[in-house]
């Protein structure tokens, strides 16, 4: 009897405190997102997007996706902010004001996308539902076979590196192409750097 | 087929064919980036893509002989691991993309000398190889998420390939930026859609998904996932009205990039759309039929007419061809939305032909632009006199675009008409006919300028394009003629493709 | 020679001529000789073909499947053989004339001119021998495209404009309507073969059949049915040999030939007479006959007047086919031959006058006949043939058409034909008579020759031959009638 | 530089950077047991260098990790990953089948272990190298950052 009630409670979702934290984190995220959309100062924007990443990392932790949270914190809040700051240095500090008319189309896209997302959640299985397809089918199999197949305890790593290692290979390709892309467009940094340094030295002499 | 490529390859390679078509370019890409001499990088790129096309041919033959071929990456049997799956639906696409790739790479030699600064050429070729590998990967993968990964690889490299044109014309940057924004939007939509499908089915393998979707077909999650996937891929395939990125991207990018993208990128995206719509979802699903009849078909009709109409008024020849591309995508979508085997076969047929003719058209234009320095239509006056070979190939391909008999474009158009009439979609025939007449207008304007206008002093300086450009150009142009006289090879492929699509991916 | 080889050769010879002309670019004399030899050879081959067709042999050639079950098929029947004979025969004369004309008026780009001429003949031969609708359509378009550079030959803005209208109208109608009709037919019948008694017979209802018929009738822009006739007057910017090619040898004849062939072999006369659409096309045809004649009356430019005359005369064929009975259809077939012979004469006369004097307006030609008696006499003969005066060929065509109209109980067609004849008299005869009249009292002097020696011999000889041909056709009509009669049933 | 008002920053950074780098390697090698792996480690490592560059100047950072090295590292990492797959193919397995990385019995896990470690190294190299390349490309464009800019 108590067992059944226990499972039911688990299926019904996390308890009230977690829900409250959920709501407050999501609210903060929404506020940050709106602030990002309205701000014109690029520096503040970069900082706020870092905040946004950290908030989402927190939220991932709440959702028990620690690996994703960790990645989000390192990539979203860490390196992205640093790189965007670097990019910002090459341009102006304040974004130009949009024409109000130009905002209509993106607004429409956002509204429609949001509406479809809401629509989709109606039939989405409950959070943490062990019987949902996502949790019962392949996920179960991964959990069961992992140790026998690969022999390491972290299932996330074995899925990423072995079961779906090719995806990771592709992602490394994406990272690599990103590097190539920036180098292609901006040139090699050290060349222009040494050129400007030389100029400077020449100026001092 | 003329040569039995399959028997020429070592026995032990045959098993790996599905991954080999992608692997060469993908692994050569970083090596290219490290090459101090760009000519070596070019030779490597050419080598990689030639091996890809040989493997693609072999794969096609293998598929024709043995049906669907599955390759379990990492040794994990699908649906646990990622699967590469070759069947009659994607093997022709692989061959198309790789053959165009070979021709485009040859064509790259003379043009990138003009378009790209020397120290950037190695990196450029590296990005190009990854773009190519990405497109091949999209075409061959049997895993919905892996498709997204390859889509990203090809998209990101495409953005940079387009933006590289910025050193000649600053507008390329804006074009690439818009493309980046819209492309990322498309990719995001796609991945959201896949997320929903995963939530509803618990798997990412396409064949597995296909078998699990019918049970949950009424779920709103599936509907939303479907909507996101169609929107995302349609954006990549430049379906009206999500085509806004295309005209500028094609106009301002380096000519080599335009040639390659116009002949492959939208085609592969179109293939991906077909794959998802026909072998993951199924046209028998009720909501899909609604989308076909009330969304895709009307959009296709508007694209075919509106963009042809816009093409008529363009003053830049590359832009004109770009709008024409969007219109032609409309043709293909029209065939697709018929949801019949004949319609799909006609669509694929038209897709292959369009790759041939648009590739050739952009190549010929590039050949003239090389010595003319302008791609304005009025500057092309009478260039046929000084560059007869380039102009003749341009003429042939342009006629194929209109759908003049004895060219490949005619046959695929007839096939589309026929497929539409089978469903009694006479209005679609009317739409395509109007669009064809508009095509006569803009192509006629181009040909008249090129062949019959009196050249000015600038045009008299035009020289024939270099041999390295003429060879791929004429291969494509002659292809348009050959397949206009005997298309039985292509139609056997596309019929096979349609069969696969309608048997739900099973051989 | 086997029949298959014969067909291949007939297709090949014009192509070879085009290739040879291109190769011989730098040696004009040999280049022209190649054209003439080719034309002669083609005519001989076509004659052999016609004789074999007449003797009832099955002459056919079919390619393997190209795609979708479409094939290139060639199959001879009397109508096609007749068209091939006309086109190849007139090509010889037209080539002779071209040499005189092009050299006489020192045109540029002569090689391109002869190459395109060869290609146009290739298209015409393909149309003539086509064994199915697909092949017919393909060669119809070959003909359109290969003649575009000819129309634009002069290369100035005016010529380009005319050629643009030419190309857009013909390609537009063919892709917009004809192709749709072809594919639709394919979808209904499952193939596109020309079948005796009609491919669509028994397969379409009156509504669908009428729609298809209208698509065919307006899709064949070369038949110049109003309102798609305007390309023809606009194409007058072309050099005269090209006009002759357009009006007599290949282009418009290919158009009405297509109409006739579609009527007989796709619809079949029985089905045709039952369709309400037939009546509509006939009205449009009658309208075209009368209105084009009226417009011709208002034109002072000789070639423009002849062009509208062609528009009007072509509709005879369409109307004849729409009468859907033996007499009407054979009248239509005769009209193709008779009109070709007469119209090529008229155009060559116009060209000869232009080369000799540079005159293009009718009002400037008063008295010219005194200086160019042969040309103007031939012009008179051809005019009379078109009007339909015995003993000239044109009379038979008109007679058969009227017979057909009476048989089909369409008396108004008879009135239209009579009205048209009167209009013919009104717009054609004055030209010849004006030329033969004494010069104006106030100027006294006839316009002089632009070039010494008047019209070159090579421009006068062909038109004399064709004018004689108009007589020959009158007396030889039995041969033609007997030849084509199997097409329309037993009665000659 | 006459006045150094970033002195606190410098001191703190000197203390933090080794820890960050060390942490990167922890994340890398402990990925089998806890969250983390090549991606995160690569990023963290790159962040360490970038922090160094921000505090002590790009020129100093370039002396520490030359740009050429960063580029080579990126492509080497990518290649390393791919070559594990090819190695498995050469040993008779399918692409990326780590069971064929070393010859062992059917129940052995060493192939998987070694395979995963090598490819994670590849990821680390590729990510760190690419990130640094990107950073250098940006930073090289604007070598001197004025205080007002912040």
C-alpha cells in the first residue's frame, strides 16, 4: 500500500519545494531574457547572457541533468561570454535602435513558436514519468547494458563517447569548423597583432 | 551503369562503403587546413571528393543489387547506436552531390585564385571539404539527431563560405549574417522537432521512429514535432516564404560557392525533407495529408509563380538565377506534396536535373564574370562573341531550365505535369505552366543579351573561360542534353527512390 | 536502302549540312555548295520516302524508352510525306534564292544564317515524320528555337524586338498550352501515338475533349490563330529568305500541319465533329480569316501585307480540319501545299524587289513592273493562285474546302470563304497591277535600281520556278489527292 | 605601464589560473565517473589561457601558447578522434568500434576504455585549440583595450 503511494508520488513529480525553485528560476530566466531583448548596451548584454546561462545551468541541475548543467556553465557562461566580449571589442558598444516595424516579424515568429511549444506540452509525458517512451525504451537499455558493454559507471559519458560517439565526432567537427570560420573571416590574429606591435615600436623609436 | 565500380574495390572496403563516402573529406579537412601551399590543399580536396564519389557510385551499385544497407557506427546495432543507412532514396543523392562536388572542385581551381586571398585558400578549402562532408552525412545518415549534427557542420561551413565573398563585395557579410540567423533558426526548429519526437517515441533512429510513430500519431507532441521539422528543413531547402536568405547569399558569395551551393545544399535539404516526411512520418497519416494539401502545395504554387516573376525583374544575373532556384524548389515541393510515388519520383528527377542546370548556369556566369568583373545582366551584352564555348553551355543549360525538349529539364517537367494530372491536380499543371512561361521570359532576356546584343568595349575584352572551368561546365551541359535524350537511368533511380519512400524505408 | 536508314538519313542530312556549313565558314562558295547539295539530297530522299509511303509501305522507326514511357518515334503517313516533300523541295529553291539575296544585300553572319537554316529543316523533317505527339512536340520546339536567330538576323534593336515577340509567343503558347495538352493526352490515353481513327476516340467526353482541343488549337502558336497571330507580322523584320522559310517552307506550315495531324490522328474526325469545342475553333478560324484580310488591306508595307495574308490563309487549314469531314480535311491538306507554293513566290518577289531597288512600300512600286517584268508577272500568277483562279493550284484547295463546308452543313463557312476571296482580290491584285501600270504622270520616272543590273539572277530563277509550280499543281492535283486520300477515308 | 590599477586582478589571477588548468584536467580524466569530459575540459582549459591573456596581455599569452600551436592542436584533436575510428576499421571493426582498438576477448573492456580516453583527448585538443584560435583571432584585432572601453 505504502509502496504504491510512494511510486505514485514519484510519478506525480517532485515535491512543492522543488516546484517553487523551478518557478522562481524560470521566472528569473524569463526576466533576464526580456532584459536582454530590450537592452542596447552590448557590455551589459554579454553579462546578462552569462547570467542567463548560469540560471539555465541551475535549472538543469534541478532537472537532474548534471552533465548538461556543467556543460552549460562552462560553455554558455564561461567561454561564450569571453569570446563575445572579445568580439564586442571590435565593434561599437551600443546597439542601434531597431525600427518598430522591424520587430513585428520576429515577434510573430516567437509567439507562434511559443504557441506550438505549449500545444506540444499538452501530450508530453509528465516530468520523470518512468513509463514515458523517452525513459522506458532505449534509456532503460542504455542503463542496463552500459556496464556490461563498456565498463564505466557514467552512462552519459558512455552514450556520448561510445554509443553515440559519431555524433560527438561530428560535434568536434562543428567546433573545428567554427575555429576555421573565425580564422578565415578575421584572419590570423597574431599576424595583425604583430603588425600593429611593430608599428607601435616604430612609433616609439 | 558503365563501369562496375563495386567489383573494382577491395573486398574489405565494401562493408565500409556507407562511412567511407563521408570519411575521406571529413578527415582531409583538418589536413587541408594545415597545408602551407594551397595547391596541395586543393589536390587533397579533389582527391578526397573523388574518392567520395567513387564510393558513392559503388554504394549505389551495392544498393541496387542488395537493397538497403545499414552500417552500425561504433559497432552498436541500431537503434542503440547511430546508423548509416543507404537505400535507393539516398544513394542517388550521394552520387549527385559527390559528382557535383568533383566538378565544382575542378572549377574551384581557376576561380578561387581570383576570389580569395592567397593565405586564406587552404582554410577555405578545408571549410569546403567539411561542408561537402556535412552534406554527404545528411544524405546518408539514418539517425535523426545525427542528421542535425551534419546539418550543422554543413550549415556553419556554408555561412563562412558565403561570408568569404566579403573581401570582394561587403554585402556578402550581410548576406551571410542573414543566412546565419535564418539557418540557425531552421536548425533550432529541426532539433526541437526531433526533441518532441524523442519524447514521444524514445528513439532517434529513423527506421525505429517510423515503426513507433503510428501508435502515437494522434499525440499533439508528434504534431508539433512534425511542424517544427517541416519548418526547419523547409527553411534550409529555401521553401517559399522561408527563402529570404537565398537570393543574397547566392548573389554575393564567391562564384565557386554559388555553384556548389546551388547544385547541392538545397537539394540535400530537400532530400532530408523527403526522408523525414516519407520514411519517418508517412503520407498516410491524416495530419500530414492536411499539411501537404493545404500548406505545402499552396506554398509551392506561390513560389513557382511569385519567384519566377521576381526573377524576370532582376538586373543581376546571379540574383535572377537565385530567384529561379526558389521557384524550382517550388516545382519540387509541388511534386512532393502530391504524396504519390509518381509525384515524388518526378520531384527527385527534377531535383537532379536542376542541380545539373543550375550548376552549369552559375559556372558559365562565373566564367564570364572572371574577365568581365560584373554580374549585371546589361554587362553581358554580346559576350557570346568573345566567349562562344562558355555562352553555348550557358544557352544549353538555360534551355533546360525553361524545359525545352531534348533537354533534361523538359522530361522532368513533363513527369511533374503527368504526376499532377494523375491526381487531377489540374490547377498545379496550370501553375507550373505559368511559371514555365515566366521562365521563358527571364531566360529569353538573358540569352538575348548574351547572344544578340551588340557588345560594348568592355565586353570585347571578355576572354573565353579557362579550360579548368570549361571542362566541368561542359560536363554538366552535356549531362543536361544526354539526360534529355535518354533519362531512363535517372528515372530508374528516382522510381526506385519513390518505391523506397512509399514502402516506409523497407526494401 | 532500308526504311529505317531512310528516316535516319532524312534527319541527318540537314544536321550534316549545318555542320558542314559551320566547318566551311571561311570559304563561302563551298559553303553555299554544301547547302545546295544537301538540299538536293534531302529532296531526293523525301521523294523516295513519298513514293514508298504512297505504295503503302510501313515506314517507321522507334527509339527505346527515354523516360516515363516516352519514345522518339517516326512513322510516315501521306500527310507527313507531303509536308516533307514541300519543305525539302522548297528548301532547294529557297537556298538558291538565299545565296542571291544574302550576297546581293551583303548581309553579315551568313554562316550562322545557313547553319540555322539547316537546323530549321531538321526540325521540319522531324515534325513531318513524327510518329507520336511527343516527337512532334520536340521537333516543333527545335524549329522554334532554330529560327529565332534567323528572325533576329539583322541584330539591331528592331530585329531583336521582333524576334523576341516571335520566340516568346511561340514558346509561351507551346509550353503554356500545347505541352499541357500533350501531357494531358498522355495521362488520358497512356501513350501518345498517332492512331488512325484518333487516339482519344472514345476516351474523352465532350467537355474534356473541347478543352483539349482548345489547348491544342491555341497551343500551336505557329498556326497563327487569332489572338496568337501577332508574332507573324512582327517576324517580318527578318531577311526575305527567312520570311519565305517562315511562311512557306517550314514554320507556319509545321503549325497547321500539327493542327491537321492532331485533328486526324489524335482526335479523329468522328470525335472532332461531335465536340462542341470544334465549333468554337472554327469560329475563331473564320474570324481570323476575315479580320486578318481586312488588316492586310490597310498595310502599305509589302511584307506586312503578305504576312497578314498568311495569317488569313493559314486559318483555311484550321477551319478545314475543324470541318471534320473528308472534303474539308483534304481541302486543308491541299491548302498547305498550294499556299506554300504561292506564298513563297510572293515573298521571293518581294525580296527580289528589295534587293534590286530597296523599295519596301507598295505605294513606291508603281511602274516597277516595266523594269522587272518577270518578277511582277510571277507575283501576279501567285496572287491569282491565292485568290483561287483556275488554272492555278489554289483553286482546288478552295473548292474542296467549300465542298467540305457544304457537307458539314456549315454554310456560313462558305460565305466566309467567298468574302475572303473578294478580300484577297482587293489586297493582292492591286500590287501586281500597280507595278505593271505606267509610272505616275508627275514623276514619270520609275524608281531606279539600287544595285546595277537589277535583281540578281539567283533571286529571279527560283520565283519563276515556283510560279510555274502553281500551274503544275493545278494539273497535278489528282496525284496529290490520290496520295493523301487514304488518310481521310476512301473518298478522294 | 606606469600605474597598475589591475594589481588585485593580477594577483588573484596568478593564483587562480593554475587551479583552473588543473581543474580542466580533472574534468577530463574523471569524466568516466562524474559529469565532464573533453568538451568541458577543453573549454575550461581555454578559459584559463584566455584569463591569462586578459590579465597579462595577449602578447604574453601568445608566448605561452602560440597561435600556431593552438591551430595545430585543434586540427590534431579532430584528426585524433577520426583516426581512432579508422584504427578500429583497420583492425577489422566498424568505424569507431572501440572493441577493436586493441585485441582482446569478447568480455574485455580495455578497448572501450582506451578508445574513450583517446577520443576524449581528441575532443579536449580540438575544443581548446579551436577556442583559443577564435579568441586570438578576435584579440589580435584589438591588441590594446582602453580602460574606457569597459
